């Protein structure tokens, strides 16, 4: 695609669109990994995942589509060396009970999916972790699978070596909990340890300590060394000592919801500065769930993380009035081999596109770049009443500084940050 044929952004400040693809006619994307010249993209509505050749970032080319099992989500994935790890879970947004997205983001998911009362619902999806050989980058080949008895896995962290980490919806629990996964034999990954917040183990008769109308479930961890930083949706942020992967131990648990709206989605450590970037996801239209923020925590004392500043929400347009979700969704997670910075934070704001923040002054983060793609050409989202509007989902920055972003309907956007 020539530069002049690219979609025209609604806004571009200190950023430039250089490439775009509809991912082979499946333009919906969630998490993406750029690895050895290929982008691996999990689909929200088209099932499965796609592989896009991005060796020339200005001309991304879809080269492979790997379908999911029946009624199964493959929305999140991780790539390192010759391995691609792909989640398998119940396709929530295709299920009748979640056609109104409010039902997905409120209440105990385990009860709605039937995992707290195992056997009472038919399991017509594949649940667990799939491992692919990607030594031939354009041709993923499944070599291993770890089954989960329950809803499945939501999102993972894997940066090579023996250990992977994930959120898992397992029979008997009210929502997603933390698990460690032994990857010493990639053809036979196995669960090694678990951690959950008190009240989540319904099968053990634990008395719920939280409001059951809220999502007290783990979104996912990011692990640095022997410390795991966990985003626990409406239960806030959890820090664990995982030196013993079989028995993770609590270091700190902090929650600011209420009065803030919850939905904690990413906890990104910046170890060289003793900082933690914590993002709360906007999950409802027109900020019905309140203004969601990105927080900066001082973690010099890990047992007592202290919030020291927040990122200012985009204000160059009335995004709250604009259709769709307005607010943070995801951020670039400084994966090994990608662009790693403790001063620049790349994040998606859904209907406000991609934003870049400079946090050199830890007490005053400031926006230094923005690109809002146009409305998508078509709507892939099959849920009733969803607007045809950009909903930037994930962002990944490669080692050369090229920015890649997915959208629920609009395809893969490739950008340059010119700050």
C-alpha cells in the first residue's frame, strides 16, 4: 500500500501513519506481538489469530490465519524465541449472556460461565494454553497444550526460560486467578502454582469479602525477576513474591476503587526508576464507568506502593461524547527484544487512539504524541448496537521504535513516533 493510499487519521500529533492492513479481511485485533519481522495478532470476533509479515512496516502483508477451536477465544498471545503461546478460553463476546458487555464486566464471572458449579453447563469450548513452534515465523505449528478445567486462560506473561504466568478461570473459583506455568518442556506445559485473593475459592467454602457485583478477577501479570505485578480489575493491584513459583506470596495489595471506577488492566514495572505504571481500563461507553486513569506508583518500598501522579486524559476533542469507549485500554509492556523505555509510555485510549507520554518528571507526566485512526471501514463486532468507531486496543513498539496498534474493527495500524 502506498503512503497516499493510507487511511487519513482524525488526529496526528508528533506521530505519522506509515502502514495499514485489514489482516486478510479479518480486521479485528486484540493483543499483538511483533517478533522477528512478523506480527502475531489475536482476533476478538474472527476467532483464531493471524500472522502478518511486517519486515517492511510500510507494507504489512497477511501471510497466515490459524483458526480457533469452536466457541473459543485466542485473543491474547506471547512470543519469545521459537515459541508462541496462545490462550484458549470461552469466546465470551459470542455468548448470548454477554451480548450486553455490561454483563461481562460486572459480577462473578465464574458463576456466569458455570465454573463455580462445575458440570452444570455444557463445555463447548477449548480451555487452556496452546504452544506453537514459530521457528518458521509465518507458519505456526502447535506442539503442546495445557488444558484448564474451567473457562480457560485470559492473558499471559512469557519472556523466555522456564516460567510463564497467566490468569486462569478454573472450576471452583469466582473469577480469574494467578497461575505459574512450568515451560521446561514446551510440548508439555504444566501448572506449577496458584494465588488468589481471599474469598475467590468458592469450592473451598471461602466467604466472599468483596462486593459480588464487581469483577474481582485477575487480568494478567507482568513479571520482573522474582516479583509479579498483577492487575486485578476491580480489586486493584497486587504485588507477589514468586521466587518459589509453586507458592507465590503476597507482598502488597492496594485498591482505589471505590471511589475510582476499577478495571485495573496493566501493571508495568520500571525497575531502574523504582516506578510502576498502572492502567485502569475503560469498559463502558461515554465513561459510564467513570473517568479511567493511568497511575504512576513509587515502589521503592514494594510492600507500600504509593501513587505519586496520574496521566492526563486526552482533551483535544470531546471523546466522552464520541461513540464507543473513551479511556485507557492497554500499554506497551517493555518486553525483552522490543523498545524498552522508562521515560516514554505508549498507550491506547480506544476512541482517542494511541497516545505517548513522557514521564521523565515522575510527578508530571505529559502527552508528547497522539494518533487517532479514522472510523473503520466496516464493523466486525457482532454484538448488537456497537458503534462504527475506532477502538484502539493494543500497542506494541518494536526495537526500531516502530509503533503497531490493533483495533476491534479497523485492522493493524503502523506508525512512527516523531518526538
